[in-house]
C-alpha cells in the first residue's frame, strides 16, 4: 500500500484540478434548461473513468437523466464492492449570495468552493482517484469494483428503481459503499449508519376565480394566503411536535444505548448553532439537537407564495396560495403513507370558502445499517488508517433514496462513507469541500479496497 499512498500524495494537485474541471459543468437535474448539461456531465465522467482500465464503462440512459456505470473485475475470488454516487447538483438560487460564481470553482482557505464540489462530484472523484492509484501502481484493484453514478439524486432518484431492476445482474455485489454523506466534524473519521427518509408535496389553496379588489370584497370571501398561513401554523404544537394524526404511529424509538452513544460524541452545540446563523436552538421538546436532526421525523414548509409580490402596493384578495412541504422520515415511516396522512390533515384544516389540492412530488425511505456486520469494522479500520484517529458511528439527517432501495433489493450492507463537513453548504450558496478531507478521503477509499480484499465474500 505504500506505493499507492505515495501515488495519491504525488498527484494531489492534479486530482484537485480534475475535480474543478468537472464542477464547471452546470448539471442541475431539476432545471429542464440543463438537460444538455446533464448529458455532457455524464459523458465527462465516462471519459474520465475510461482512462482507468475498466472492463466496461457506459452511460445508461433513463426516462430522465443518464447514469454512468463502470466495472473492474480483475480480482477472482475476492469480494465485489458496488460504489454509488450521483453527478447531478442542486440549483444555485439565490445567486447573489455566492461569493464566487457557483460553476467557476475557486480555491480559498484550503477549500474548493462551487456547486457540486462536495455533493456529490468531489466524493465520486475520491473513488475514481483511489481506483487510479491502484491501477497505475498495481496494474489492478485488490477487489472487484462496480461504480454506479446516477443523475437524478437531487430530484428523488425517480428512475433509479427501474434502472436497478433492468441491470440487477450487472449491479450484483457483496458490499455497497455510498459516499454522499458528511463526517461528524473536521478531522473526525465517521461512518454514517442511519439516514432519514423524505416525503415532499405541494399544496395549493384556491378561493375566488381571480384576484379580487380587497376594498370591494375583503371581509366577504376567504383569502387563500391567510388560510394557507393558518393551516401551516397548525401543523405543529407549542412543543414542536407534528400535529398530523398518525404521524408518529410507526416511528422507531431511540433506545437508551443509542441515546447514550449519540450523547458521547464531541458535539459543540454552540458552535453548531453559530454555523447556522440562527439566534437559538429550536425543535421537538424532549430530545437533544443531534437526536432531533438524526433520529426524529420532521415536517417543514420549504416555500410559500401567493398574491402580489412586486414593487409598491396592490390591494387584492389573491385567487390562490401555494406552499411546498417536506417531511424527514425515520425507520419505519413510509413516504406514501405519510403523504396521505399530511394531505388528509391539510384538507381537514381548510375552512369553507376554499378548495385544497395536494400534489405528491417525490419521496425516499429511511435507512438504518446493521452495524453488527463485520464489514463495518473493516470500514472503521480503513478510515482510521487514513486519518490516524478512531472512527465513530454517526447518523445523517438528510436522505439518499438509493441506499434503502439497494439495501432492500440486495440484502447487502451499505457502508455510508462520506467525506463532507456538516457546515459545507451542500444545498445552499457557497458550497465548499475541504481539500485535506478530499485528499484523506482518497486514501480512505484506497485503504477500504485493501481491507476488503482480506475478507471473504458476503
């Protein structure tokens, strides 16, 4: 492994440059105007991987955006690892808040800044670079490896199930590694063992057939903006609990051991709060901050609009108002069931004089890893070898629908081996990647391949 590690050190600057080149492609999967960029993004990755001696490398089309698949099968008798990532990125709004242009990567303070640098292009390149280090120094990988990089993670992985079913035999593996999560903190190697799921919907409240003069009609008909605001306000009680009937019925309760493990982590709540810019901690009563964001379900209004929003004044009763609502889910909540519960409650909250339409947009199931499986100890050793510090188990409040999908489909354990930071602004302006983490991440991936080569197939 010494020559592999040296190769990673020697090519550190080039690896950063190659990531910056890829980040320049504005692969925003949610925006129809970037369809060509999504195709170009996938082709760029395919060409990069083709230079690393794979048995196969292909762009897999879907009904939406393409995925990229590559495989290296040069280690007979050794385990097969399937690595997952995604090449699409979040929108950049609000653009004025970016210090430097989102698709013109900049290096400042030991970080690369730009959209997608950590979520998830940087983490995909960590594995590509680790693969290169073995191929260039050992002529082959110590294990068999398959890489699937989809293009729709940021829009709910809408076509991933179908893609996996169609290519089930080619995606077969002993273990799965997902690098799309964050570490617990700077310099703390962390394996994520839990992800929350997601339910996303849009609600529209309609009143009059068109906007009305507020002087002539105000007080005589329901105002959809007022109504929607009241409906949303009633979705939580004063203790921060979601009031939707049945919402908590299937929630997996944290055990005393789990709460003790979470409490033992070196979490600085004041520093965490300062990173958000919020004036105070808030959330469900009876739980710590980490418990709330890792292991408790939530309901949030992500956006609300309606009526006049231009310059000056316009006195109207708006015809309609809308809001986008998301729920983060925990084991054993199902997005379709939660959607039905929330939609039903929203309609129940609406008074006479308006109609309510609810559109389910997308969702993903939560995941909790079987940490007693020996592969998790293997991954902990790999992380520790790279960082020189003990590896901790953590959870992540975000959602990666693919993880639950592949865990259910294959019955194989999923290693959530991420290299981001909690305050990296992954879905906000000024997304950044710690370049030291990027470098040590490449070594961690290389050590993981080495460690897996020493154990049998799953």
